[in-house]
C-alpha cells in the first residue's frame, strides 16, 4: 500500500489492521438470493388506470399527472435490454365492450419501432396518459386480459410481470365478477411460464382488498400508495420484492 504521492509505507508497513466482523451466514445467503433475483432482467406489461377519477387532484397535481411522471421515471430505471409494454384502461377505452387499450406491446426498450426506440415510443405515450382519462374503472376484464397476454409473451430469460396500477374499484356493469376473474387467473397460470401481477393501489379510493386477491392469485403482491405522491417509492418496493 502506498500513500497518494506514491511513496512506499515507512518501515514496518501500515501497522495493525482492524478486521471487519464476519456477517452472519444467513445475511450473506439473503444478499446472494437478492442479487440473483435482481440481476435477472425484467419483462413488464404496465397497465395504467385512465378512468375519470384519475383526474382527481392530489396536492398540486392530478393522479394521472403523478402516474405519468412515475411512468417516465420508471423508464429511466430499466436498461435497454429490459422488455416493457404499456396498456391503458377504463370502461370502453379500447372500443365498445373492451376496457383495455394496447398502447404498445411488450418489446425490448432498444427495439426499433418505425424509426424510434421502444423507450422513446413509451416515453411519448407516458406523456399522453393525461389526455386519455375518461369513464369508469374497468378493472376485472383488463386484469384477466393483461395476465393472459403476459403469459403468451413470456420469456424465460426474464422476470415476467404485469404491473397493474389503479385508483378505483371495478365499476363496469358489463364486466366479469371478481370470483370469475380469480378463476380465470388460476386457469391461465402456467408453472412453466410464471408471470406475477404486481398491484399498485393509488389512494384509499382504490379497492385494495380486490387488488390483493388478484395479485395473490398469480403469486404476486399488491402495494398501497395512500398518498399518490408515493407511487415511485411503492414501485421500488415492488421491484425489490420480485
């Protein structure tokens, strides 16, 4: 060891060196498991609620503005080899009788889409989410359709998930019921193509209990952002827990 000017240590070397305490083996194993999980690239189908209630003001911004900012921030987290797609949902958002709208299918973020990268295209859509808000919350049909699509798009080289973000309860009178949804999720689940739903409930207005059941039916988890400003922190918790 030498000092900053390159001079050798004085006779006798650096003297006594204090050793760090050895960590517990359980702590080491936990860290190794976490690294093994987090080092696997992500394949995410992000499904955003754009019902009318997302226009409600939370502090100085609307919920949909905060969700839009969250989407843009999340895109910065993912590396180019991550796979990300984006849907929006509200009653009849995708046309009469279809509550989900496919904004972009799942692709690598560095994939080219008509001269732009998937990352650039998703950034553009994220900024436009505020223009899509209308109608009620078509949660159940959307959740089932998104999960089925994610299972079809499964890639074994990735950690595959659906991020379902909503601020309300299902209020589409033409939708399937919660029990039918849970049965549909169970039927679509494939141990050879594991996909988890990560639910993010925004505010106390969201049906967090239903979102928990939906997530648990796929081996996933649900998180509550009581303050919409906490969406990004909640998303970080969700990624760390995958």
